[in-house]
């Protein structure tokens, strides 16, 4: 079964809201093994919608509409589909009752266009709306399945999940299962990773493997089709082991993991506490950790020392170190990490200093960054030379520090969780 | 000119990310009077993409592609369009140099598929990519305009705004001029702002006025068409004065201003220094300031005091205050602001404490936040009661603190710049 999702609404074409309904429906469909090949967005215009339906019928056997079921003249979805399929619209008694009761309860007068919301395609399976007035519909005709859903995500999401999806599952259950699993990598580029596993990519059939890159991270999405969930997981697992045997050292997590969430999980699991002294990142490192609920078991605090004076007077980096080696130096990062760890009494201390850009800083070119990590009495430093814009450099520094910390902890025998 | 936006990427059809690129491009196109009639999303599949291009050509004269310009085999957009239009792909020397330099700077090996990113459609206007490696393209052929943009929003958005859009404007203006100006507001809801200027919105013809809301901010975009730039600015200026006479007190900036950039401008202009002590935001406040180049003239540093102990021992908030009033209290925020200002010797000190969520913190429900601002010896506090998710609450706290600080500084006679 191949699906197309048609979202109807001029507000989408004006760029006022994103088509998150298509995103939601797609992720739900991929769970049950239905391929989505197209999303379309059409304005509130009957003529263009009619043509879009014809195109969808030429390339999909499941067509899902979102939006255009409301009471106004702009809401044309069911009217257009009714005309196109030559199926009359009839009042659904239950929906009409719901609408009448709603207006009674509100003490408001029901107008004729409110009644319009209770009109449904004759012969369709009416999907009740527990969060709004417009019911949904599911109709089989000419070998195709049409599903109509209301536009507001608060109404669409539960209706799809609890009404439409179970009906689709029973419709297709003679078919198989599709499952996806995402492997997340840091510290390796998309092209380099692909080159390393080129033979696996070239030989892919089932599971398929799709590389994705964003924000300096690379992901591989492994998707398997099988007769059962267990079999699909087995396929995915085997392919995963094959991939990790080659590029496992860059793999930090799976699915919805982030570098920050993996770091926090490791810290909490091994009961390690952390603090940081930040210059160029100015709080971004600690703030990324603080995005993770439960971090208070590991995150004690830290310092933002933006000026030289703050580094000396507040943090206690020795004056001589700064004068001899400069602010953007291995020695400065090392002392920042050591000092903050001691000051806050934590197991781990992080020191970040550098020239974020656009200008050079303390004689060092933009993009020169030093990372210091103190684990117990052991301090290591590493240099980054980045070439992005100021805030990309700041964010990359944070991500790189997290991936470097995870690797150091592993080397010290703290296993990943 | 009627546009269709084609987003290419299987991750969109699997529901892993939403098509926010189409949203961004649509809102930008609506500013310059170009109608968008269709959005389409296609997977990484050459055959289906080719058919989608044919459909788009039958109904649009401006076709904008996002995604599929990367180095991998899945990236097929320009290859498919080249074949379809019978236009060869040629190496763009500038793009090739950028890619080579990038790999040299990173000390990494450039692979053959990285070179592929420098291939462009022959005869196209190459759009430079200042935030990534794949250049964009704009090509006129057969009476149609094709624009190809990279998929990552960080690359696509500036490329569209600063490279593609000006070219489109000169293409469609033919002597006339279209200019837009955005007014930015904080501390007022979209509905409230609209109600206050309803008579202006109702009477709009040229300039047009479009309200937009995002991340707790409200914007008004004023767009004027005229025979000259001067005339267009005159139209915009008059409308702006009319609007600000009513809601001027919520207006903090224009166009690309952010709360952080406006704050930093004010601090630098008035030679004021700032520090912050952060609990729930854990560095996010200072980090937002540090996004602005040149901030080192104002930002000294600060502390992240996540635990109670850090607040007492590192920052110096008196034990009795914490015991008597709790961590999430006016008194705690007040002392955090005072202590950090004294410690770092700055003109302004900020103290942020609260329950970010999802759980209550120190007996206070999630979303309860106290902001303390010390300007000289004067300290004020304010409570926020937010109802969002953890990280929305943290970001709102930062934005609210910035807008509150701007207003306090104005009240003290420091004028906005």
C-alpha cells in the first residue's frame, strides 16, 4: 500500500505554519509498514484540489487528506472529493447531535454552516472526533482508500492514531512489517562515513540504509521489511553489527539520543558529577546538559569567564599562565578545567576557551579553540580548528566536547549506557 | 509568477522531520508578492522526482527545490533536473576551492563524492553557500525559473534570503520596487496586538501588514510596492509611525534584531557591564548574549549554580535565605543577582531561578520562575508562571529577562539604541 498525504490550507502555502500533520501521519504510517511516497500541500481552492486528487490517484492507493473539514466557505475538502468521486454528502446523525449539544452547552446559537460539519461522504466509515466538531471519514472506492482528517493537530493526531490507524492495520495485516532504526555518529563527515561502508551501501536491499547529516552529526537510518516485528529487528540488528564493526568508534547513540542525553545518562549511571568553565561558549555547554530532565543528579554548576580578569579573579587561573601562553591556549583550557573542578568539587571539570569569530582573539585566528577535560586529577586538552560562523563554531565546540568526553570516559573504563 | 516548492528527502516522508523549509520559503515569497500554489515532498528517488518536476512544470513557472544537493548517492536533485532539462553538470571552480579549503583546514581527506558537491547546472547563476559546502543554483529555461537550495535550514535560509530572493525581486519588479520591514514585539500576544491595531489592519492596501508569531514573539511585516526605493521606504515609514503610536511600548527592534542583539547594543552604547547567575537556564542567558559579536565589551562572565550548595558556597547566597524562602523564590533570585554583580564587579547582575519542569522543584510547581535584576544597588524581581515544556520554559525565561532588562534600563534613563 503506497500513500500520499494531501494537506489542504492556504495558511500552509503562506508560510504561517509548517505541515506537521504530514510529519505525524508519515511517522505513524512507517510504523505499520505503509510507504509514503508523496506529500502535497494545496490551498483552499476547489479546482486545484481536484487536480491534485487526480494526480494522487495516479500514484497512490491510500490518499490521506488533512484540513478543510471546518464550517467556513474555505473548507472544501469533502465537497471537492464528493464531487470528484460522485458520492453524495449526507448528514451523520451522531455528528449532528454532538454539534447541537456543543452549542447548547455553550449557550450559543448554531448557524447553518455549523451543521455543514456533520456532512459526510455516503458509505464512509465515520471517524469520531473527541477533540473538536468535524468528524473524519474513511472511504473505499475504486480500489483506493481515502481518509479525511481535520486540520488542527490536536484533533488530527488522536483521530489518526486511535481511529484511522487501527482500521488501516486490519486492512493491510496480510502484509508485513517495516521498522526503522537510526545510528548516530559524531566526529566523522558524511562522505567519509559513506566511503568507509561503501560496500555495505552498494549491496543494500533489505534492510535499506540511508545516510543523513545535520548540525555536524551523521546518521544512518536502517529500515527493514519482514513478516514480523521480531524478524525485522533481527535484520536491523545484523546490519547494525556489520556497520559498527567498521565505524563503531564514531557511534554515540541511536534513534532519539543526543550527545547531551548520552553524556548525562553516562554521568548519572556512573554517579559522576560535572562542572564547566566556559569562555567562548559562555554557558552553552552547561545549558545543553541542562536540557535533559534529571540532570541535577550530575550537574553541579560552573562559571562563565568571558574576560581575562574573570578567568584570573573568579576562576583562579594563574596570571603567569595567561601572560605566558595567552587566553587561547592549551594551558589556559587545562587550568580552566582544573580550577572549576576543584572550585565546584566535581569529578569532572571542563574548560573551553577560543576565538569564536568573526575576529581573531588574543592573537589567535577565528575558529581556534582549546578544550580541556579534567577527570579526577587527570587533565587532557585538545585543539579544534573550525571554519564556520561564530555560533556554528560555538555549537560545534559544545558537541565536540561532549563526544570527546564520552570517548575519554569509555577509555577510563566507564562503559556507555 | 506562481511558485511550487519541491522538497526532496526520504526523511520527510518517514516523518522524521517537518518540511519547515517550505514554510520558510513560502513566507519569504509572500513578502515579495509571489504566490505559492503547491508544496510537494518527494523521496530520494530519481524516477519519482522526475515525474514530480513534470507535474510542477504543468502548474508553476517558478520551481524551488530544497534538499538533495549533498555528497551522497541519495542526493539526486541536480542530477535529475540536469537530465530532465538536458543541461550538463559542470564543476564550479569557486565551490570546488571552498570544499578543498574546508578539508585542508579540517585536516581531513577529501573524497570523490565531496567533489560532487561542486557540480552545478551549466549556465546557472551559482548561489554561494556561506554555511555549508553545497552551492545553490538559479536557472532560467523554457520560460521557467528553477532554484535549487541545500536541505539543512541553516544553509537554506540565509541562501534564500540573501542570494535567491534579491535575484527574484529584480526578476519580477521590472522597474518597480518591493520592500519589507519587520517590527518586533515582546510582552504582548498576537491576538492582543492585532486587536489594538485592527483598524489599521482592516484598512491596509499598500503597504500590506502581516502579523506573525513565533517563540513568544510577535512580528508585523510591512510590505510596500512603489516606483522607487525612496518612495517604498516613505510608505513603510508612515505606516510604522502609525503602528508604533499605539503599540510602541512593546516594540523592541526591527528586521533581524533579536532581544539579545538589542540588549548588547544598549550595554555597549552606555558602557554598562553585565554578569549573571543562572540556575534553571544553566548558562543559556549568558550564551544568548555571547551570540552577538563584540559582546566582550559588556559581558564579563557569571556563574551556573545548579545545586543548592553551588548557590551557597560558590555564589554566596546566604544559607538562611535559601532555608527560609526556598530556592524558587523572589529572595533567592534577588540574592543571586546581587551576589553575582558584586563578585564579578559589573554594573548589572542577573539572577535566574525556577522549576523548568517537567517535575516540581523545591516545592514549587513546574513553570514557576523568578527573575532578579540588579542595576547598581537597585534590585528588582519578577515572577513568571509558564506552562510550556522544559526547554521552552528555559528559553522563554531568557527572552523575558532580556525584554525586562531593556525596559528597566529605559526607565532608568538609558535610551534604546
